[in-house]
């Protein structure tokens, strides 16, 4: 089996998913445009069946399996959104779903997953340890395991978002996607580059967890110590094995975004777009506001190693100037808990511009749980970008 999706896989995913999911619209956000300096559109994946884009990949995989393969059930691990997408797919197909969730999973996500009829197992361990346990349980019980970002059929499902962007905004110039495990950007980048290669695809990572950025510098998958970042949905220590070569092939650039700029993105979305977005979903807007996205591909920009040094220097200066007070540029534990309770799945954001016109920026807002929506950015070719 191939370990990457093709454009044909993504088109087949569109046909397979069409009766079951929604083609979410692009909504213009004029108030945010004033700050972003470009035309901005929101693509609300909050309108999806489970409130998140994750249903695309999970359902595409489930529908691609034979009755014999899923007869005993399907299993996965997730912090919440992939779990709910898979639980929904299992219920639709009339099979058992087993989800291994971290012990830190917010109660609301656990309850929502159970409400879809899934069996939930809480597990104390990192992502790698949880997947190891998933495969052990799957082998013991002959369950079908569905990986959230390593599976090419899941990536193809997420890639349908890229097809929808090109259909609805055919002169898009640049697409900027937040980078966690890499499944979303792998699917979207494949759809974009295999259909319209001139469109730039940019990945945005937290400066505190630069696994794909550092791997690009080192020219190999690089594991990093896990550090706390406000964008906990993107907090993974090593690039996905299958997404990594896809990202290296199709993603033009990866930028690092400091937590302070991610927070600024959240504020801009709340204040100007009236969207309550989790940090992982706000990273693209934060990159735009920080001015770290080049307007044109031919503009000079710092080398990767220089970018890492600058990011470290900024954090060092902040530590030196910070007081012992927990209010000095920090997020309180209660605030973090609130964010976790309202955590929504990541989305994507697009910026587009054409000569002679104001740049335009399209954003895909992802799932909503309780009152929380996630937004991720994608940006454009000639626009002054801070994606």
C-alpha cells in the first residue's frame, strides 16, 4: 500500500464523502482585513457534522474498508476530534468504535465521544505510547486501526479541503496551514500542488515545537524534546513518518510563530471576526500579524537557522524581563483549562491576491465544541502576508 495520497485518491474521497459531509462555504471577514492588510475569507468547518474537519479523514478511511475489515470494530487514539469523527463513522456503519484518549482529555470531549456510542479507554502516556497500545489492542481483538495523520486515506479525506478552496477561490495565491502531526497539510498540499502548482503552500508551527522546521534544516526527521506551548493541539515531538516526505515535496515554506503572536491571532479573531478560536487554530492569523509571511516568494527572508536563533533570542529577552508574577505575559492554569474545555479542531486559512487588487485571505474555521472554534491560515502570493 502507498504511504501517500494521490490527487486521484483525494478526488475519490470527494465522491465518497459527498453524501455524508458538508462543502463548507467561504465567508468574508472584513473587520479582520483591516488588521491583516488583505481580503480575508473564513471557511467554517464548524458546520461539519461533528463540528470538525477530522470527520473527512476518519469517515473516508472507514468507508474505504471492507465489511470484513471492520466487522470487529475500529480503533484509534486522539485528543478528541479524530476520536469523534471515527466514532461518528462507526455509528453510521453500525460497527464498534474503541478510542484510546489521553488522561488529560477534557471531559466534554470524552462525553461527546461516548455520546456517539464509542468505548473510551483513558491512557496515561505520550502519543507514541498511546499508538503502541492501540496496535496491541487492535491485534488482540482484530480491530481496524485508523491513524489520525499517518494513514494516506485519512490524508486524502483532509485533502478535500484543498479541492474546495480551489473550487471556491480559484485565483488563490498562497495557502498557509498550521502544522501538527502533518496529516492536514499533507492532504491539502497534495490537492493544491497537483491541481495548481503555482499556489504557494506554507506551514505554520509553534516556535516552541518546531519539529518540521528543524527537520527541514537537518534534512531528516528530527525528534525534539516536548515543550509547553499555548498551541497544545500542535504539540508533537517528531514529524509523522508518512507526512514528512509529502511536506518536504509540496510545502514551500515553514514558519515559526511565537506564543505571543498566536495569542494575538486569537484576540484578532475574537475581536474582529467574533470567533472564539483555540490557539492551534489561530497560529496562521498570528503569523500574519507577526509579519513573518513574505508577500512574494522572491523576497529575501532569514535562513532557517537564523530564524531559530531569532526565536530563541526573543524568548530569552522575554524571560529576562518577566517578573515573578504569573500575570506577566503568561496564561494562567485556569485559562489553559478553559481553553482545553473549549478546544476545537484545527482549521486552515487562505490568503489570495491578484495584481491591481487588494490581497485576499481565505480562512478555514474548524470544528466547534461547546463555544470554541478553530481557525487555521493559508496565505497568498502577492499579498503582504502575515499569515
